[in-house]
C-alpha cells in the first residue's frame, strides 16, 4: 500500500503534557474508529503506521512568552519543502500577531515563561504515487486565557514535479453537494456522532459552507476534517472522515485523469509457517463455550489472558487487528502456539457498513498480508468491527463472519465483577460465544476468574471452529454470518 500516514508523535504529546499540563489538545487527529461505542480501538502503544512519506522534523522554539512545537515533513523534493516551510512561517506569524509578545522581565527565559503555544503536527498521503497531500493540524493554546483554537490545513503537490495543486483544481461541479449529502447521512446515522451532533448541523454542512474546503486525497478516499465545536462538542475532539471515491464519482478532476490502480500486494514468504490448530478431540455430549477476545493483540493484556488460558489448559479465539498483528507478531504467534484460534477483526477497525466494495477488498488484502507476515497463515474467520455487517458487506467478505451471543460489555464496565455477573446470569452457556476485548487490564483480570469458573461448571472451552464443528456440524462458509441467533 502506498498510503502513508504520520500521526502525532509521542514526543510531541509528552511535550504538550509537560509544557501546558494539558496534553489533549495536541492529540490532533481523532480517528473515527476510536470514538465508536462497541469498543475503543486506541491501543496503549502508539500505532505503528507505515513509514511517513516525509522525514520527520520537529522544531521546538521558545520565544517567551511564545513557544512553538512544529512537526512537519521534509520531502526529497526541495520545491515541496519550500512551500511547506513558507506555510509554516505564515502560521507562526499569524500566531505571533494574535497573542501577547511582551517578554517577561527576566534575564534568562525558559519554556516555563511561555504562556502561548503553537503546536503543529501532520499526516501525509500519497495517492497513486502521483499526488501528495499534507494535512497540517494546528493547535494554538493560551494558558493566560485558558483557551485553545484548532485548525487544519491541507497542501497538495504533484509528487513528481513538486508543483502545488490547489483544492479548487482537484474538484469539479457537484463535489460539495455530494460531500455534504454523505456527511449529513454519515454523521446522523453513525454512533457516536448521531447522538452528539449539534442541532444546526444541516446549516454547518451545506455545500457552500466552507467546511469542505480542507481535505486530503488518500488511496482510500477523500479525508475531511472537522474541528471541535464545528459539529460536535469539544469532548469528541477533532474528527476526520474518509469518503470512498465511489461516492464522489465524476466530481474529482484528478481521478478522471489518473485513475487509481489497484496496488499490487506483495506477499513475502514467511520464514516459519505456523499451522492453525486442528480440531481437538472433545466430548460433543458435554457443554462447550467459546471465549473470544477482540481488538488485540496487546502485549500486556493479551499475554495476561494467554497466561490464564495456558495455566488452565484452555483455549479461546482472538479476533486481532491486522495493524496490531503487524506491530506485535510474537503475541499472535503465542496465541496460535497455545492452540487458540486467530481470526481477523479487519486491518484498522473501520465500520464496514460504510465501506465500498473496493475499500473492503483493500482492507482484506492488507489484513491478509499482515497476518501472513505475522503468523504465516491468513485467518478464515472475520469478526466485523462493531459487529456491523449489512448484506452488502456479507456479499463482499471472503471469510465467514462471526459475531457473538453473550456480550460481557467489558469495554464499558471495565469491572471484572460486572463481567462475571453478566456471564453468571446468562443461564446455560452451552454452544454460546462470549465477547470480550483483549486490550483492557480489567478484561484480563476477569479472564483469570472466568476461565476456572467455566471449567468448574463443566464447560469445555473451545475455539469458534470447534464450536461450529461439534455443535452445528458446520465448516465456516465465506460470506455467511454466524451470529446471535446461530449461537443461542
Ligand atoms: Zn472491535
């Protein structure tokens, strides 16, 4: 994949915490997935993304009472660098003209004398190797008035020549109308946005309102950015949304000239090939239950869950994210080694109900490569993020879709007792699938209680494939949903 992103670096976050006592304003982009309610997908460690297309170059300047923390990319093309630097200089100037520049009356000034902070971070994307988009996320923070202002700017360049391309040159008639329609529909039907969007959103999202003038072009689609208070309360943070190109056909001039070609997925042969565990000999006449853990792997908490399973000679099914399998392959390898089943939970936890056929295919290709590299095999089971799989998604998914029949709400309660209470109040668990998440300490703690509890109560802990085999005499079929009613 040649989509390249660069998130807010940890260093910048640490600096923000230290400098102002408030780190939240610097965590610029709020991925839409991390806000959704089934679970939070923000990993404890910073996400390992593909390498940035620009070299990182953080400048920290103290000019008390002003301070600048500027993280912007440097590219091979000097023409692009000059444009980016010029833009950054303009933002510095605008910032300096807004806040007080009276120097404190001290001989030596340090960062502690700074009261106004300008943070800039970025993401950059290359579309089809030819168009480069740089999104610059700015936060202006003033500790004297306790205010912060956020802005997003995007710059576009032809990758080959470095020539700047304006947004207005990228779009054609109908773009704003289509984008407006899409955003209104998406934000009013998708959690958590639909319950938090301001009442006057229709006015904010009219085609000519100006909120759609800032966007990036990625291989996945057009990314739009919404600052706090524009559509949602500040607590929702800065929101970005990716609109698939299929939704915007005929309104993007760049795509008409340079159609996006399918990126070739190269699959390296892994050095060791691990086998998916075979169906074990179990007693089909005795009760069986399948534990499932989503959203991992997580080095700390998944390993603690695996410790609990190993101690009790039990197994579970892990629906891992391709992105995290890439980052922590040794954890996924251990899942397999202990006889657990590894399923896919997509590459990065997008809501599949909002994806195009092409986007779904790309997600599966990227996820397959991730698992192939991590464990040498591609999972055959898919748990759709948020459990969302409409008929279109089912028709596009090349794996069996597996949801659950007992939801422990572990992501919500973060309380082992509450998790245990839900399981205990479920009645017979025979043939059921229990949903948990492998990324919380409290879920790992609950697993340490739950696994012996289930064994003491006569249940055999099985994988999803084993459950299908023994309780339903079924082999997972691609495109078929095995869900709540199947596992009752
Ligand atoms: Zn999930």
